[in-house]
C-alpha cells in the first residue's frame, strides 16, 4: 500500500470489517495465536519534558510525584516473575535522577531473573543506550508520537523531532528490538500524516508498534481537546499489522480506557501483545499520563488473572516464551 491507498482506507469506514479480518488473519499466519504478556513497571512519574498531551509533563503541579527506588523496583519485578511474566517493561518520565550508572545496576539485577527487558524511558545519549544494551536490556520503546513535523513541534515544546528520529536510529543500530508508535487523534492531526506514520514504521522496520488514541488530560493545555477515535486507532493498528506482518503489536491500555472491551477487540484486529500493569497499587493513580486509566485499584495478581481469562475467552492462549519478533 502506498500513502494514497492508506489514506483512502483510513478515510472510509466502508471496508472496516474486511480490514480487521485481514489483519486478524495476518496476525494468525505470522505470529500465531499466542498472546505475549509484558509486565509494565511505572517506576517514576518525574519528567523534564513538556509534552502538551501528557499528565506527567513537568509543568503539571497537580500531580504527586514519586520514584520507586532500586530495592522496591526489584521486588516489583520479582513479583511479576512469580506471576509468570517473561518480559519486564520499565517505563518512566524523563527523570535524570536515574543516571546511566543507576540504570545499568538495575538492568543487571533484573536480568538475573532470566526475563527479557524492555526500557521505555525516553530520549538519552547514544553512549547511554549502548551501556544499557551491554548491561542486558533487550528492547526499547520510543513512540515517534506523530511524523507531522509541524504538529510535533507544537506538541513537544521542549523536544525535537529530529532527535526523536535520531534516537530510534541509534537504538536500531545498537541492536535493540525497537518499538515505536503514535498517538491517534491529536488536535490538528491529519489523516494523511497518520498514513505517513505507518510508512515511517515500515521504513524504520520497527519490531513493535504501539498505537493509542489520544485522551485529553485535565491538567494539560489540551484539556478541552477531543478524545481520539477508537475505530481510527484500531484501523491504524490493523494496517500496520498487514504491512509489517511479523512484528509485535500491543492491544494498548489507552484503547481499553476509551472502550471497555478495547483490548480484546484489538487482539482480534491484529494485536498479539498485552502489557498488564505490575506496579504496586499505591503508585498507579500517580502515573496519570491520561485520565481514566484502567485497573487503578487492582493488584498485579488480579490483572494477570483477569487478562488471562479474557485471552482464553477468545480462543487464544498466553504464550510462554519471551516473545521476541519472529523473523
Ligand atoms: N517518557 C517515555 C514514556 C512516555 S509514556 C517516552 O518519552 O517515551 C508512554 C506513552 O504514553 C507516550 O509515548 C505517549 O504516546 C502516551 N501518552 C502520553 N500522554 C497521553 C495521552 N494524553 N493520551 C494517550 N496517550 C498518551
């Protein structure tokens, strides 16, 4: 599909059923029926950036900030391992407290549990990415958010599009499995630029692509903006599956936030990964990138059981390997 064809497909709802079915078949053919669970640890909500959509932006004074320090973080990981998670994802705001040295130490400790490790901690320097990889990190998630340069500038007053792309290229070159993705429904975002996003994932040869609807946060400049469209986000995900075939695609939490059955619908329209939260319940409310996040009061055990029964209810199963991209 070229840009025109993708744009056309995104602009009509006439072919949705066919599109979702085709994405589901492609998923089945290339990555099978196993669903990979990644245990997500949200270890710090402190952030130096000013992303206009995100509740963690440094300008937001209405949020109680926290950091989970090494010992507690490792307990959290150990619990997740006991629950059967084979991949741990460490996510945070861009928090400089976690120096290369501190992170390398944490990475090495986590790798002793014999799990795959994904980092999602934003933009860092090339030598830092190299150190994390050497310490054992396997994957890195860094969404491009939008490939529309003008929109990117408006949405990210304290960051540059060029550096974001550069980071993704360095991560690829350093040998990570690289995850990227975009937000769907940002104010002024054009359908044609979403088509560019999909072509960008293809060009980068992303190993994982996470697509989520934009959800306005009341303590950000975008508080009065419209919520992103669930079906449009689903279509972007489905087209990404059809074009990139064997990659990993998560059914994102943001999808479930705006549609009570969002993750299951996503799993039936191209997705093969779910990232349940394994952060201790006391911190979950505070990691409010957008409002209405699901499972805020649930303990990690509950989330694990809940998602497994949902997965089984649609005839799929929880995969028991580490879930690297099947090339
Ligand atoms: N600091 C890390 C992690 C960011 S949080 C980084 O820069 O990569 C993970 C993702 O949450 C972001 O990439 C963004 O796409 C998403 N997100 C942030 N605010 C959101 C909102 N208001 N609605 C939906 N998704 C949002």
